[in-house]
């Protein structure tokens, strides 16, 4: 498309000589602007995508994709119901769970609210998000009526470690002849987990299912059955299959998409808004290409007239200035592509360096729920950003290049 003549002239125009540096400086700013816009867009989209993926993995890894509960009261005969659900081909795991809000206290005077989940020891060990993130102790001790597993942030708040005892107090008291008294019991910490999500590390406590049933006074009953699917996107079909399998009893099924729809829709809206705002950075840099090429055409009016009189056609002049603008936009886009990927690959190290230099907390886990900045690079999104940068850069060159091609040689020489 571009011949040796067009490439040689375009390269000559892009290399500044004495007295011609102003136009090259503007082109340099255009290149830097496009590079920063592309890099920033890649980083933000990767972080937003990683944020959604990490939250989705942690929320669903701990809570399950479907929650099966009775229409009213606790779910009885849960063992038979869980067996039927596990037999379905769409289901990977089905765990009966007892759940309740409690107050946790220690002998040292520490106290904090928490959510107790009673779950069978074998089901908790099968939860990779818990079993793979044990920071102290062992799940092998998670059995009997005296064991407790607690999140790392909650353990730090209570200043406890493995082997210490924690008193669990239920807000639903026990009725006696002397009135209602609080229901409480002490448990021994056998393991501390850290999944990397502040909401769970700072608020969740696990008890063996029989111990939780005894504490919450739910003999032979559970709050719900947490169901993990092989394909999270097939939750609607799995819910229908579960209703068919448990057709003889009235049940309520909570879908993860319905339970967390507001949260993930908010993340998606923020991502779309950030994409729009950061695209404007590339657009502004593209306008800089327009201004730099317009000044270049005005500066090279005499050269264009001479080239035209020597036989260069309008198409050749058009291609020369298209090549100038495309070179600036292309180099800027590729530079932004490399910077963005490099930043994403080292984003956590960069965060640690910034925290050491500034002495401030960057990406507070209590605000963003995660302890590390996630970055997941989506090749399709990166290709979209690179294509957007190249397209805007090429469009920005069309008007100045067309004006250069339409320049009248006689008028250009007369105005010199």
C-alpha cells in the first residue's frame, strides 16, 4: 500500500531537524497520550475483570451456586434431600448447613459479631477455598462437639490462635423457669483460614454440623442445603432439576445470580463507565494527532507543492501524511499495549512499593473486600483496546492528509 517513496518522505517528516522541532514535539505528546490511554484502559479493564472474577470465585466457592431451603422453618429430612440432589448430573456438591448470627467472646475480654455455619467435616474439607487456605491448625481436628474454625481477620480482632477457646453466644436465648437466659458455649479453635476476602475472613466461623444443630437447637434439621454446580451458568436448569427431584415437598431455591445480582451489576456498570471515560483519553490524544499533522501540512506546504510539480499524485501525498499519523498512533498504541501488560503482571508488587514509599494503605481490604489487587488480562478485551487505539489514530489522520492531498501547488508556492 505504501511505496518506498512515501515511506522515505514520511520518515523524513517525522524526524525533526533544526528549526522543525515544534511539530515533532506535538507529535511526541500525541504518541505519549495514546500510549498512556491504551495502557490505562488495559490496566483498568483487567483489574475490573479480575475484581469480578475473584469476588465471584470467593462468594460462590464459600456460599454455593444454589441454596435449597424449606418454605417455612428449618429443612427437615435433609440427609435424604441432599442424597437426591447429589445424584443429579449437574451437581458437584450438596452440603447441609446450619447458619446463625452469634456474638464471639474470649476470656481476655475480646468480643465481635460473627456468622456461624455448621457443616459436616467432610463437606468443609471438600471446599477448596477453605481447605486450601488454612493458615494455622488443621481441618483434621474439625470434628466432635468442641471444634471451631475461624477466619484470620476475626481471629486477629479477638487476639486468639489455634488452641484457644472462644465462647459463642446466641441472640436467641433459652427459656427457663427463671426467664430467658442467653445460650452460650465455649469451643476450641482448631484451624484458622484466610480466603483473601475481608467479609469472610472477618466474619465467618465454622462448627461441625452436629455441634451447630445442638447449639441452635435444630435436631435433625438444617437451615439450607448449599449446592455447588459443575457449570455456574446452568443454575436455572439445575434449579428445575432439583425441584423435580424434591417434588413431594415445598422448597425455596435461591440462585446465586439473584442473590448477588445487584452487586455484580454495580461492578459491570462501573466497568462500562471507566471504559467510556478512559476512551476519551485516547480520543484527546487522537485530536493531538490532528493538530500536529495540520501544522505539519502547513509547514510543509512548499515541499508538497514541489513534490506535486515533480509528478507526485494526490494519492501519494495522501499516503505520506497518512503514514505519518499512522506511525505516531501505531507506535503509541503498541507502547501502551506493552506498558499495560507489564503493569498488570506486576500490579501487586507496584502496590507494595507505593505503600512503602507513601506510608499509606493502597487498596484497603476493608473497602474493596480483597487483600490483593486482582488483574486478569482478557485477550479479547486487549485486542479491542488495541484496535480502538489504532482506529482512532487512523481516523485522526484522514482530514489533515486529505487537506494535504487537495493542496494547490500554485497557491502553495505563491503563499511562500
